[in-house]
C-alpha cells in the first residue's frame, strides 16, 4: 500500500499525472479497512500469546500449547 501511494504520488508531483494518485485516494477507504484488519489480527495474536504466557509461563507443555496454536491458526 505504501509503495502504491509513493508511486502514484511521485507520478502526480513529478510527472504532473494525477490519475493514479486520484485512483489511490478513491480506494483509500477500502485500503484503510484492509490495513486496519491486518493490524487488528496482529494485535489480537500478540494479546492471545501474552495471555497464554501469563498463565503457563515461557515453557508450554503439549496440552497447553495445542489450544494456543489452534487459536492462532484461526486468526
């Protein structure tokens, strides 16, 4: 997304060709939602991991690890 923005902005500013940049801005809402979804999943994964580490410590036994692994796979 960032490279798409930079490329379209560069064409707009350097080449006086605004079409790609306008297209990027027109799709900004969808891009933002996609990006926020990925950030949310990553945040949830980190919180899920911290919760398990807080409950079981740094060394998980197989029976403790499998629910954590299954939960992360769902994300």
